[in-house]
C-alpha cells in the first residue's frame, strides 16, 4: 500500500471545491489509509483527533442523553453534537472527526433526510468522518461475556456497512473509557480484522513504567492457541486517557481561554503556541516515533462544534507558522487510523504483551475492582437476556417468516438485540450508573423479552405443529408460575440452544401433592414434590404462591425441544414405582453417583467433597463473610463505591458471627439438599441432582444490613489445603483462561498497596485453584469479582451495599434499595467441580457453556389445535442431523436476508488444556441441519459483515521477531476444520423446505 501523502495534494487545496465534487474525488482516491492527510518527514507530527465520548447511559438514560433531557443532571445532548459536527466538517474540508457509539448514531440517522445522509456518507468516504470501535456501545471488558460482545460489535458494524457504505466499518478499535482491558476482547478485535486498538485507562503504575521505557505502544498477543499473525493486535495507550492536553479544552463545557489572534489586546498566540510546543515535546519523550496523538475532546463535547474547530484551526495555523523560524513541529487534523498508519510506516519492532490489563487502578488505594460485582441483579438479568436472545435468534432462523408473523402477533428480535447491545456499555452491566439509569436498562431489556417471547411462541408453534397457549414464567427463581400453580395438567416444552443433548432439572411451583410426568414418547419420568423453602417463600412479598415444587429431570435434543406432559394425580403414578432414598452412612452428607459432600455436624458448614469416580477427596470449608467498606481516612479519602473496592481491613467478618448456622436436610431420589441459614439475610442451599457431576450452591443474600453505619461487601469463600503457591486462574470474558499470581503483574513491577482489592480480578464465568493433581473450579451464573487471598483459598464477591460515593463521577452511593425499599435481595448459583488437573477442562468447559446458553422451559395448558389443518404435532424436534462434538459450540445461528443465515461455530477448548478435547475437529456444514438444505457457504470475518478473504490487516513485527503468516485456505464446506479457540463465521445460503418443518 502506498504511503498516504505520496503524490497526493494537501486536503487544504480542495477548500473551494463544492462538497459533492470533493466527495467524488476523495471516493475515487479510496477511503481508509488512502485518505489520510500528508505528514512531514523529519518533523514531530502531532495528530489532533477531534472526538466526543458519548456514554450510552450513565448519569442519564440513553433517551435523555440523546435528546438533551435532564440537563440539570448533566448537560449533554447527542443529537446536537452530531448536527453540529457534520455542519462544521462541511464548512472546512481539512477538518476531521471520529465517532464511536453506533447506538446514538443509528438513532440520529433515522431522523435525517436523505440529503443529510448523503453528506455523511461522503464525509465517511473522504475519511474526514471516521467511525472507530464500531460497536453499538463502547463495551466494558471485565464483566461482559464474549457471546454478547460479538453480538454488539456485529450489530454496530452491520449498521455502519449497510447504511454508511463499505468505508464505514472501522479498522481501529477505540476503547478509551473501559476500566481495564481483557485478552478476549482484544482477541475479538484482532479476529474481526482490526489493525489496532487504542486504550485510555491503564494502571497508573503500569503507565508510569511504560512511559519510562517508551512502551506505551506495543504488540498484544491475544491468544496462546491461535496463530500469532491472526491474533496479534497493535495497541496504543493514549497520553491523557481521552482528554485534551491541559489548557487546550475549547468546548462549551470547558473554561480554558480561546486562541486570540489579530490585533486584540487579549492576543495570546505566543503563550498558546509555546505551551503547546512544550507539551508536544514532552509527550514525544514517551513515544518512539516522530508521530504523537492528542485527543481533542471528552465526555459529550462538540454540542457547539464551532468552538472546538475554530480554535483548533487557529492552533494548527499558528503552530505550523513557527516552522518558518526553525520549529520542527507539524500539527494536523488526523484520526486514529491515520496515526496508526504512520506508526506502521516507521517499520519498527514492538514489545510483546501476552497478559491483560486487569486490575486497573488510578492511585495507590483506588483499585477499580468493585464494579466486577456491582449491581449483581442487573448483571444476572443481562446474562439471562443474552441467553434468551440466542434462543430467539435460533428459532427465528429455524422457523423463518412464520416466527415473525404468526398466530401470537408480530415477533421481533431486534428490540432485545439492541437492548442487550446497549447493556454491554461500560457504565451499564458494570453497575456504575445511577439507579434510575440501571432501572431503565432493565426496562429496555424487559421490553425486548416481550417482543422475543412473541417470536418464540410463533416459532415453537410452527415447528411443533400445534397452537398452544404458551406461557413464560419469568419468576421461577422465586418459584412463581401462575399456570403450574393453578392447573392440574400442563405441558413443559424445553428448548435446548446447544449443539448437543442436555439433561436439565425442572423445578416448578405446584399446589398438588403428587404428579405424573411423561416424556415425548409417553414414557414415565420420575418426579418428586418437595416443600418450597422458607427463604423462597419470604422473597415473594405479598404473593404467597404455592407451597410445593415439582421436580423432574428433563432431556432435550441438540438445537431442539422436548415436550413433557404433567398431570396431577391423587395417589401418585402407578407406572412409576416409588424409589426409596439411598441409605446414607450418616445424616451429614449428600451424594449422587458422581459426588459425595460432607458437612461438619457441629457447625453445619461444608466440610469435604469427594469425586467418587476418580477417588478424589478434598477438604473444603465454605462460608460467607463481609468486608467492611472503607469510608476514607487520614491517609486517603478513598471510599468503596460502585467502581472502587476498598475494604478497611484485609480480614473479612463471618456473616454468621460465632454462631452455628442452622440447617435442614432434603433427600429424595432426584435431589439431595442441605439448606443453610448463616443469618437472617444470608442463606444457601447445597444441592446434588441425580446424575449431575457438580455441586450446586444456590445462595440468597440481602437485604444487606447497614444500620450499623458500615457498607458491606459480601463474599463466598472456599478454603482448602491445596498448595497453590500464590496462583489462581480466572477466565477472560467467559473464554480464555489466565493465570493470576498474588501481588504480581507479568509485565511490570507492582508495588502492592491494597492486598485484597489489588488482587481482585473479573470472573465472568469461572475461577479455579489447583495443585499438581487436583483442581477445584467454581462456575458463576453472572460476572463477579474473585481472588485467592491466601494459598488454598478462593473467594467470590456476590453482593455489595455501600453508603458513600467513590468520587468517580456517578455521584451517588451503591445502595440498591430494591422494590420494597428495604434493600436488594439477590439469588444466584455457584457450581463446584472437583476433578484431576488433566480432566478438569473437559468438565468446566461444558458446564460453563450450559450456564450461559441454558435450556429454556416454555409452558402451556396443552391440548392446542394443529398449526395447520391435518398437520401432525411433534413432541420432540432437533434441527441438527447429528449432535456436534463436545468441543464444538454452535455460537450463533441468526437470520440475515431472505434465504441466508449467519452461522458461527467455535472450538471452545484452548490448545493443550485437554488431551481429548484440545484436538482439531472437522465438520460437514452441508450435512449439519435437518430443517433446510444449504446451497452455498461463504466464510465471513468474525463480525459477519465482510468476506474473510476481503480482510487484509497491517502486519506488525514483535520484538521477538517476525511471525510467518499463512494464507486463508479455500473453503470446503464439507470439511471445515476448527483448531482450538477457533471461531469460524459463515454466511449460509439455503433453500426453504418444501413442507412445513413440523413434518420433517
């Protein structure tokens, strides 16, 4: 590729040319790097990057930010920013601007006339309006799951390509405000074809050391399993987070003096220019090339873009005028991609980084590790919503138009898709927004659920061939479901979104004492009726609800459903002989065929876990504790808050105090449980379902008491004798696994000032400890903060309630009063797996997959009419001809245009972590689905918005030496091979089936 500026006229030469003609010329020259402005060799080139950072919700809701409502809370109106910027770009062709948040851009785009849209498209083609990042929101990187992250990036990039043209999708990732940066997020950008990534926030110690070593720009190796050429990502750390240099903020929200030139007595050009040159020269000392970048903007800037551009025009003119007097500094309007191009042209080798940027701190007692857990109910709702979105997308793909327009009304997945994408924002799922905004995020998700439930009903009716009155019981976590409580007969349709058959426990509130359950083939299914726990009953508030729960184990085929019929019977089911509970050697244990769990008869605590098949026994003590939240002291005024975790002591306080916890035991043929009450506001059920190779811990915490004046941060801690040597392991966004070491960072020297908070890491899906032989893994049902504060222990923070703001902008304490204003109660699950180190990955990979893509039960009274006259109803259905191998996960199945689907398959194991499952797997795509015939397959980039062979990334040289790149192999859809950690994306063209899917 020819270097920008070689043989090109300066942009200023086209000032007098009308916009349309100028746009045509720029488009002909090519967008992207071809459209970059010329720079000056031998000079220090200062790239001014005009930008605004528009949070998709934070202190105000998305709607309030867009329209400029509630300026008493924060002055911000995004629609005016975009209006003003476009006008100023049109006024002067040398100006440039970048924009990131597609959620706002799409909203603004819908309000524009076609002439304005054409103008914007031309600005994009000229490279003067550059889209960066490309996501629907600027996603957090600590607590987001990789599945939802892919969704929001794909949604944003798809909009940009569709509406603004092929020049719009970004080449540069722009993660300037997230509070730390993950390996998997960077891997996603690399695999989507991005050439570089720019970061705003990194740990203050890390940044200071990098400044000294001139390593603020580096090469990030984002995967130990994939080829380095496809996973290495150039990464730049910005000099001022994302703010302008001190004294050079010219927004209406700022108070810095404007550039005053001419014959005014206020003329300050000499001072402004000299100050700017000093800043530029000092900044250049920390970077390696004769190019530096300055971010000219901040939160919700450019509502009056003329203020910024008029002063930058003057700054550029007056600084560059000094060149006549010997200055070697050249200033220009630029963009991140043009700056990146110049770094690439320098042809240097770059230091290599293989870990991540967690945890982040901006001071010695300011570790941003509290948000890993903040707002745990919202974190769970976001995870469930993505789960349901995947189900909705799959069924829309499988049922086709019948899903969108069916007997239950117009179904629509786009509302939930956009709501889930917004929820990935770094002030949404993080829990760092105001309470009113958190409520709004939840409301938008709920509206999306309603639309998707219509679509799911239409699709299931079409696929099953029966018009049932489907019911979605959204409160099963507190055992509420009006249909099952009132009906003597009903059906349970269990949909399985995974590519393999799963067995799943069903637990429904009922008012009868005995029920019969039959499977899709009319065969009896063992079931039990057990009492609703006292804790669950207390969570219902004024809704008394049923006092019993029906339990049975359901099974559903790959990418399909099974239907179970439940009938109340006065004397039990004569076809199912009663199964006597096993005789136990002592009352203080529970067990199934895989595991045995022992409890201390004196205290009631978990004491030991045994893996019966592997003959492994591990003493495990588990209990709940709370850290006293710091309110500040003489050394530092830093308090714990929504962002920051700062306990006032390294020793947590037991929730149960010195008292014995109260317990009760439930045992039957299907489940064995020990109910533990640690206090009036903290309880847990330790549960073993028949046939399941893990221990389930269902915890209920809240309302957290604060009447004593202390905020509290609640943890579940596991203590074992494992010799872990300061090491523990956490996942990166639910995918890759990273080794953590206490009081240590792999790429810089840490001076530890917070022994607890400074060792906390994000746990999106799992955390584990191990010695040479045994591994104890804990899976989570939402993102949480976790650590191993002492050898042999691990802990997860499950809830927090705080009385002080942490002074990071949100302006209110994390109190979360809940619906009854007494304090939020949260319920969740931890799954414990005990195994050998060699076999552990085979267990935790599959179980974690089941947690984030869980089967979903839909209920109905039963007896509905046929979908079409004479159509035979199906009790069981699978859209796959055969199950996928365990190591392969069907990550995405979603409709695109008529007759096309987007399909993503991933290898969910890392290289070398399993002797069985870390092997390449080959799939026949043409023989994969049973419901349609695939006619052609095109391999796409990970984002799904362009063909894979259209991607051409810049190649960077690591300090360790150049890597060998391998060309993209020609696709054979009958032999698609996935290597460990591969995600391969396909645009599938198919023929509609000749008959109704229910008849297949």
